[in-house]
């Protein structure tokens, strides 16, 4: 006599398969489009923007037999449509939809020279400065109340042969930096004393 351990196993498998068919894709798989729609139109496809705002829409087109899909990006003006160049068999889908540059939530041009003019100025927190003494030598001055370690680089007059050296610079105490035959000396970085 065979005893059934899971008498309803077949029913459970059928329900699990049905849930896979009727459940919508996860948020990671689905792209929620606010304004754009992709509709077939006589052998080709048309991309519509239904909103009163500009949108940047990315489309991916996969064709049977091609391993890599084709991706295109389109700027859609408000309440406009674009006939897509895709013909023949295949499947197109919207992969992303973003506001246009200049709209709230839109792309920002990081190479724009005027971008930084509206941003607040960042306060520099440097303590160590390099100063020339009256006799022409160089010294490091720590203007803060804690010890700092400073890294300097000595170069010859052509800017080559860079040699670096670290100095411990105590508060309010000048630290002389001998030239050691260098044509120029630069302060590279400062950190808290080790």
C-alpha cells in the first residue's frame, strides 16, 4: 500500500503555475511610463507623448535571430508623436522615460560652466599654508589649534624630478622647508598628525 504524503501536490503545482501567469511583473522588470505609449501602426510603430511636458524615452527593439537588441533614445515634445524606424518582425518596448533637460527631475548638464554659479561656495578647511620668509626661504604655517602633517613636493626648474617629503606642523609654529636645490616647492595635502 502506497501512502500519499502530499495528497494535493498536483493542485498546489497548478495553483503556483496559475499565479505565475496572472501576477504582473515585478517593479524591477516593469517600466512605468507616465506619458509615452508605443502603438502599432500599419507595419511600423508610433511613439506617442500624451502629456503636456517634454519626455526622453528609451526604446529597445529585439528581433528574432539577433542576439543583441537595438536601443534608441527619443526626445518627445508635449502632445507629439514619432514614427519609429523599426520595420518587420520583432518586439519593441519602452525601457525608460525621463523628463527632458530643464524640466523638474530632468537631466543636469555637469559640463555646463554656469552650473556652479548658483551653488553655495564650499568653505575651505585648510590649516597649513606655505609662506616665503623675508630672506627668500619657504616655511609652513599651521593656523589651526591642532597638529597637522603636510606633504610637500620639490621639483627642479623644469617641473620634473618631483621628490616628496612629509612634515609635522605644530599649531602657530613656523616650520622651515629647505629648498635642497629645488626650483619650486608645492604643498600637496594636509592631514591630522599621526
